[in-house]
């Protein structure tokens, strides 16, 4: 059962506590010898720098500075020491100190800001730990230190608009829902085009998860990234394409995101506690419903009571039930012609709410040279704007590191998180609140449940009870063994276990409003368990080939195994609402289902890096992969890689004014995208039938398969530079990339006449992506009183389906409007619009019945122009569905060292979104002003009410004030009574302002189809991102 | 130097150690797939019965359960029902507007294709692996034959695959009906040899239906005359055990999102009126007395009670006995429709695939169209009118044929035969009785021109041997 790990989790916590006690006991050697003590400041402002890593080189001792910038390393034998100070965002500096027993050696070190950190250690996409200067591809690592406490509640928000080339679109404003993530555009049609995720080297299952199908329901996917508390994150490394992800093999063509959690320190300890409160509200525009009451409707009180007698309609207001539609909601055009307007979501207190949230965190890190730890606990309770939407998260993390000798280091990482969330029906769900509110007829018609709602009102819709109970346990072991200075070995073993129980419950209901079966009382339990195992070995041997040429030869093996096992139990015909366990006697009907999917990949690589004078690095690598999902006729796949990195600024001849550091880089490489498990096989599956009044077991066609199936191959080159200028005041990272996917997996329909009626994968397509990425960090103002830091990320994306490989001419899709196409020469999932037939002057051409006409013949290549779509075709290309340009701008202003102001703007543009709900409101519900206005041009009303899509596919560019925060660091004297070394108060807001040309239902970022690998971008009453206001108090001990 | 040697040795040792596992890596990649069987295992004789059951299951699916079910959305083209579904693409079909990229087209075609392809495939396996006269062949052969019949009646065109390849010839409905004949004959042969008399009768009724659609009245009469047992019924079965066994019409007529309603062409009363009681005199077409809104909140839906083609048919009427309807029974429907005497479609409601009455109808239509049989046809018509609480009539010629068709429509109401009948009469020049004019939902406008379902886009995209139509908006035939 999913919760059997509870006891083990408590045991782990207890062990952690014991270890903590041991770790904080001062070591014996601290009691004698000399001491090195110092202060580390920022060169330009002389401000003390906290959390600077201070290492005594060659001694194995290190510590960190406190909030006052001071550090101390006691108990040192007499001698000369080299002290190196390192902090992200600054150039490392060394200083020498002479220690005598019983005395203190004082140091003062000033660090220069370095927006590009060539000494930063990178673990993602590299064979072992490597300095950034040696790497030829772009590596992005968002500066999380600038993000104030309480501003982000999950890792999705940490990633949003902070990494050039990473496009993250949150599908819904509901709490607990997931995002669609692309790095450098969509490189795949039918394999997973998103990145793969690792946490501390362990493969982490992070694709948004469906909670399962529910009758007449649309429920957004939930996000497994929510299991990671953002405060546990030390660093996120993003590598973006095949040029960088070669070492991850047949999985990583979409890039890799590695989340590195905080670790302990080798001296002292520090504890942090925080509490926060938040409130979320729907602030995007809510469409207003209009309904025309004409003479015919006024004479039909049975169907249109609101038209016949507006004064008799009872409806729900903020003050309770009201009888009579007020005149202010009626626009009159004569005695028998008027229009009623209504906004049920705004007036009905049962519809939406301001969702409160609360969070608490406690974390601590510390240790000694032999053992260190990081412990954390977090609790988050967040209510969404829907009454039946919330997420409660409780979790903890324990990271330990043992260094028994200078040659061996072992890290143990354990995390455990529980999430309980409830998701409402949303978007298109027939019984969902938004669908019925947006399609309501302004209280004019005889509404079944609540006046003004097309179907269910909030009291009915909010009964929907879908809850997920989730547990996530991640365990990792990392061992670094360097028996010789020239030999490094790293072994990572780990497991990620993700247990869920998705429960859908319908009470016994004699009205049967939820359905005939649901009304008898229904319970569904889905228990998916996902295990992911990781085994990763890498070894490197360094050698000096000559005085100027160094060599590093690396090799490695990776095994990733995933097992998905889901049990589903269903019961209907409940005896009573209190007996809900799925057992005979509680239900008249019980059925079970089981699903098992396994996949294993095995990869090996060999890499050689040559370093010339520690400034020019050339790396070549080859990876070989095999995967259980490959077809039986296909065996291994090989991915090569080559990169160059040249730190030009290290050359003696380099004297470019104001340029502190300059690194040129180039990378070329290949990586893959494996097909889903078992898609290569042709199979039959069990089914049931009835014969002779008995249940019969049957076999029916399941999967058409393809024995020649192989992974897609992504091939990419990128070139760019990293530069630091004006003594660290300006940093620039620029990259051009060009990526091509060949043997792209294409999902083509099975010909139903074969008895298979799904789709199968073939390797025929070719997809191209190219673009530019820019990261600019600057400190325009920096002195002891005021500092201003800004970070600008920008990216362009050009995506194109180069070829279908002759398999098909196009694929068309798109919920409700069928307006998206995969078509050669255009971006994947582009929008194509259809207009009414017009004459040369642009006027609609009417048929014999005086009706406008919509020509849908362009569902197939035009017979006149089969290779193009001009001529007599009335369909035209509008634009892509994914952003082609984006930027993020963060500003941090610090005043007098205590007051910090932060703001983050997020822009995405160049793409489109179809407002399907707008189309349906016009055509079916006729409740928009465009069609309800009796003074509107009747032909134009017909146009709005037709199947044309040209007015409903709209630009989805947006500029959002994504985050704003004000933080005040309370002076240390105030913290005295609490023994706190520092505490701060942060007021923050999220999604505070939106500018967009999109005129649909509020937020162009959302989509009703939250499948993580979909191209379907449709707004069907999708929930916009709410505005969230937070207040957080953080205390450091 | 020694360190260099060690380094070099270590380097090569590491390489060898890493390459070693390559030799034995295949075991790591072995994974289980215990929820499916590969096609290479289908020749296991232990699985043959399950494969036979697969054919039965697929027929049950396409009859009522699939989104493109014969008795539901495939019936939208006829005058039997109006729909309250709010899936626009499906709703358009009820307006006789069909697009091969949407609606029930794909589901219908794929469901029917599965019956045919599986029926043929399993028959071939039985003949090879079991016995050429294995009794199960009678089942698979007759169901494959019915698959052809349903395709001929529903689809504008068809293409059929073999075990190895998709087909490359598009067939017209008459060509499709021709495909059914040898399969019915094979079923008769095996069923006769193995004493399965019900399947023998089923096949004869199927042949009669096939020949009638081909305009071969002599053979229609010959085959229909083989069925002499008035008690003969062959059911498509369902059970209330689990979702996958339910009669799919249950959900269409229950709950707040019900979608099925009697159309004005068959309604016993004025469409839009509430409390239709006294006018419901024909027990074969009983419906709720009041309309309700269903899934789309727009269509007035009078939910049908089970007719003659359904196992819960009661023969009762809501209309009370009266001078004009002495046979009426004045039954009071239970508000839920689930407790009799008049029943909505239940989870375990069985539906006729064929019965004696159907054979009789085919017989008499063939006789009518052959000519010279008015008296016999008139007698049959009056027998049926009596069931409907209507007085006897004396008719001849076209008027008699009209009445015969009316009685057929009532006897077979919602039973999945109406589309084939309407198409046959239009194709044969008898008359065009498809619904025309304004749909009951004024907002939807007038009816379109479609009378059948085209091959779906998926067939053209998945089958490289056939080309799509030049203009998919034009129906490719009647």
C-alpha cells in the first residue's frame, strides 16, 4: 500500500536527528592550534558577503561566512595556508595566511563581481564534475539567490522566465496543476519533447500526471515538480539540446534539468525558519454573458422566463438570493426587444473565492570536515480560487555527507514528501463551473440548476470530489573515490518512488445529476506507483601529455529503469455513503484493472578532453545506448559529441578594454528521444463481452506496432560566448543554436480497416529548430548605500516541420475547432484559420437561404494546388502555437543594505491561441454582445455565429508582471531576543499585471489540454493564473 | 614514470571493465508486458476461444457502446432520433451534415472494420489450427458477414484489408453486400453440420437482408422463407456486471446528461408538448410523456422506452384503454424508467440482431416489390397494425407498400435497421424518406444532404493504397 513508508520515513527522521547531534559536537582538534579569521566583502561596495565558501586548499577544511561576512577556522597547526573564497556571482580570490599556535591570523578579502563564473562546477551533462570554463555548450543556471523568500512556491515558478531558451507555460491557474515545458522549441512530434529531470543525479519522474479519466470531466494534470520545496534547491542546471545532452543518450534530446539540493557545511551550523501567508484571487477579465430577448422569446415563458418576466427570476448575488433582474442589467431597444447581461462568476459568492495559503519551513545545515548535513522540513497549505481546489504539502529532506578520508566522499540524500490535493472539474468539463458560467444565458432562459448557468451551478459543480493522496520518496547515494590525484570515480545509485492514490467519489444522489451510475454512489480508486532507478558510474583519468597539454579521459555507464504499475478499483451501487472501501457488500458492482509498463535504458560513453594551457579545451565523446522500447529489428544507437571552449581572456595578447573575461564556445552533438515502451510491438489485449448471459473473456486488437522502430535523433550545433565586462558590472552570455531532429517519430493513424484503430509510430519526419539566447546581467549602480542588479533573459525560436518523410501530407487536430496543423514548411502545431466565403470586396457571399458559408474543403490538399494551400483554398496560415520570442527582466534594488525591491517581468510572444469557448459562445449559446446586440449588422452576426475561426485565433503575446517583492532585513539588534542572526520580512505578489492582445477568456498562457507533450493550445474556459499576494517572515539562527 | 604507467594501465582497465557489460547487457533490457499478447502468440490454440469472443465483443461494442454505435450516433442520419449531445461534430450528423474528419465517422468505421477483420482472421485460424468444421467457425463467420451488412448499410464506401496489408480497392455498397454472401453461406454450412440451429436461422435472416439490399427479391424470399420458427430471436447481449459489458444506450438515456430523444417523425404527439399521454397508443414506440433537456441544454428530449427490438419490451401503452384504442393499457411509467412496466434502456438490455419478424418483413417487402402479392402483404400489414392498436386496412399497390414501410419502421424502431432501409429505398427509387426541412432545433437550421458515412480521414492517412476524394464535402453516393 502506498503509505507503508510512513514508518520508515519517521525512522529516517529519527536517525537524522541523532546524526545532527553528533555533527554539531565540536571536534577535539578544534580546541588547540592557531586560527585563521577574516572578513569577506564585495569590492565595489565594501558590503559584507554572506555564505561565501572559504576553503583551506590542500587541508580539507572549509567553512562559510555569516551574515556579517566573517569566518573563522580554528584549531590549525602552525604553517602557511592558502585560503580561497568562492561565491556564485563573484570571482574567486585567494589569500595566504601564516598560522602560529595560539594566535589568530586575520584576513580581509574583497571579491569582485563576476557575472559569468568560469570556475563554477558543473555536474550536468559532464563526465564527473567539471569547471564551466572547460565546457563548450551553454549551461544555464538561474540565479535563485535573487528571488526573495515566499515569491515562489514550487520549482515551476523558479524556472519561469529565468532561463533563456526554456519556455514554461502554466496550463492553468488551479493549485497543483502542471506546466508545459519546452527547451529550444519542440524537437519531437510524438516522443516526449520535454526535458528529462534529475535531482542530485537521480532520475526524477517529473512529467505532469493525469489523475485519470472521469466521466464528463476535464481535470488538469498535476505537477510532480511540486514535491520539491523550492527552499531546498541550491541550484538548477539546465542543458538545452543534443549538443549538451549527449551523455544522457536516448532520452535527452529535449534537454536536461538537474535540480541540486542544498548540502551541509564543513564548519559551524546555520538554521533558517520561515512562515508565510498568501491569498490568491481571480483578477483576469471574466467574460460577460448577454442574451437577446425578442418578441418570440418574450412570448415563450416556458423556455425563456427571463425574457417573459425578468422580475420573476431569482438569482444569486453577493448578498444572497435576489428576485428580479435589475434594470441596470437590461439594455432596452424597444417594447419587445432588450438584452440582459450577466456575470455569474462575479456575482455569485459560491462560485469563486480568495484562496488563502500558509507555509512554514525549517532548515538547517552544518557539520565538520568529516561529516556534514542539511535538514529541512516544509509545510504548505494552499487553497485555490475554486472552493474544491487545494493542495497541502508536507515534506522533509536530509542530505548527509561523510568524508572519512581525503580520497573518499559519500553523500546520502533522502527526501520524503506527502501531498494531498483536490482538483475541480475545469475547462471543458460538462459539469464544470467555468463551462457552465461562460455559456450561461444571462438568466434569460429556464436554467435547470441556478439562474444564469448553462448547466451545473457552483453548488452542484463544487460537489465534485477528486482527491489525490501522494507520497514521494527519493533516495540517493553518491560516492566519489579519488585514490590518486589523477583518477576520479563517481558512483550514483538512487531510487525515486512515487505513490499516488487518486480517488473520485460520487455520493448516492437520487437526482442522478452526475449520471445514472454515479447517482447510485460510485467510488474509483487509482493507485499508480512509479519506480525509477538510477545507476550511474563515471570515471576520469587525468594526465599531462606535455607542459602545455593536459588530458582527461572519461568513461561511464548509466542504467535507468522505470516501472509504472497502476491498480484501479471501481465500485458503483453503494449501500451507504459511509462504506467506501471497495469490497463486496459495500457496492453492488465492483471491477478492477491493472496496468504495468516497464522500460529500461542502458548507455555507455567514452570521452576525451584535451586542455591546452588551461584555456583551450577540446572535448570529444561517444555514447552508445540501448533501450527496451526499441523495435526488435533495431539494436543500439550511437551519439557523438564534440565541443570547443576557449577562454580567450586568459591569453596574454588579450587586451580588450573593459572586458574582464571572455570565453568562446562551440558544441556539436547528438542525442535521442526513445519511443514509449511497447510501441514497437503488435499486440492484442484482453477484453470482455457477454454471451449466454455470462461474461466471456476476449482478445481484441490493441497496438499495431512497428518492429523497425528506433529513437529519434536530435543533432545540434551551438556557438556563443560568455563575457564579463566593466569589472564585473556587466555579464553577457550569448548562444546561437541550430537543432535538427531526424528520424522523428511520427504518429500515423492505423488504417482502421486492419482492425487496429489507434496510431503507431514510424521514423520518418524531420524537424528543425533554431534561435538565439541571451542572458545579460548588470549592476548599473553599486555602492555602499544603493545597489541595482538586473538580469535580462531573451530568446528567439524558429520551429519548422521540415518533412513528413512522405508518409502523410498533414496532420490536423485541435480540440473543438480542428484548427491546428502539422504541415511541412510550417511550425509544428501551427494555426490555420477558415473564414466565411467572401467576394472580391471582402463581403460575405450568401447562399440561396441568405446564409453565410464557410468552406472547409481545405481539410485536404487543394486539388488545384496539391503542394500548397493557395488557389481556391479558403484556409490560411495564421501563426505558431508556441512562442517565438520571449524575454524576462528581473530587477533587484537594495537600499542601505536592508531594503530590497525585486520585480520580474515575463514576456512571451509571436504565437497564437484559439479561443474555442469564444466560438462556442457565439455559435451555440449566442451569449456574446457581438451576436446578442440587436443593432449589429445581421450579416456580421451570422459571421460570428458561423464555423469561421479567423476571429477566434488570436495573438497570444503577453507581458506579465510576474513577481514583485519588497523585503526588509531587520537590523541585528532587533533579533537579539530571539537569538536570531538575522530576520527579514517580505511582501510579494505574483501575476500582478497583464498586458495582452488576446481577447479571449483572460489569460493567453493557459490551455485546456494539459497533456505535457501536446501541441493543442486551446482556451476552453481555462482558469487564468490568479494574482497571489504573500507575506513571509524569515529568521536565521 | 611509474605513475604514468599506472595511469595508462588504469585507463585501459577501466575501458575494458566498461565494455565488458556490453556483452551481457541484453538481460538488463528485458522487460515484462503482462497486459498484452503479441500477435505471434495468437496461434496458440489455448487462446482461440478468447479470439472468438473478441469478435462477439466487438459486435457488442459497435452495436451500442462505441461513440459511433450503430444504434446511437450512426442512427443520427435517420428520422428516428434527435440528439441532445453537445459535441458539435456529432450533433451536425443529426442535421445530416457529415465530415470525414469528425464526429462518429471514425468510431463507426473502425468498429465495423474490427468485426469484419477479426471475424475473417479468427475463422482462418480456426480452420488452420482447429478443425475446418469447428463449431466456433459458425459464430465468427456469421458475425463477419453481419459486419459486411452493417458496412453496406452505413458506409458510403468501404475498403477491406487482408491479414498482411490494407486494402487497395474501394467498394460501393452493393459490392460490399456481395462480400457478405459467402460468409453467411460458410456459417450455414458449419452451423448445420454442428447442430447450431439458431446460427443457421441467423444466417438465413442475414442473407435475406443482404439480398433485399441487392434488389434480389427471389433470393430474399428464398432465404427468409427458411426461417419458420416464430420464436426465433438472436440477441446481442449485454450485462450489468461491469462497464465494459453495459448496453451503451443506458448512458444515453439516463442521468442529467442524457442525449437520446424521439424525433418528431416518430413522436406520438406534437413535438414540444408536455404530458403526451393519450396519443401514445402504439406500444412499439412509447416514450416519456414530458421532454427534458439533456447534455446540450437545447434539444427537447422525449426518452424512448424499449421497443420491439429490445429485451425489455412490454407491449404496454401509456394511453389508457378507450373506444378508439381498446387494446391500450394505460400503463403508468415509473419516474426513473427503470422499474417497469415501461423501461428505458438498461445496462443489461439485450438488442436483437435478427428474429423471425425481421425475416417476415424482408419476405413481404420482397414479395411486394416482386409484385402480385398484395393480398398476402395486406394481411401481414394488418397483423402488424393490430400490434400497434390500429384498425385493419385494405390497401394495394403503392399505398400498401407505404403502409408496409410504416409498419417496418415501427417494428424496428431504434433497432439499427432504419439507415439501411432509407438508403435502400432511395437507391432503388422507391422514395427519399430522409428527414428534410428545419431541424427541431431552430438554431441549427435545415437538414443537409448526407445519407451515409464516408471513409474517415484516418483510413486515408493510414492506408497508402487509396486516395481521398477530390471534394470530401460531397457525399460519394447514396
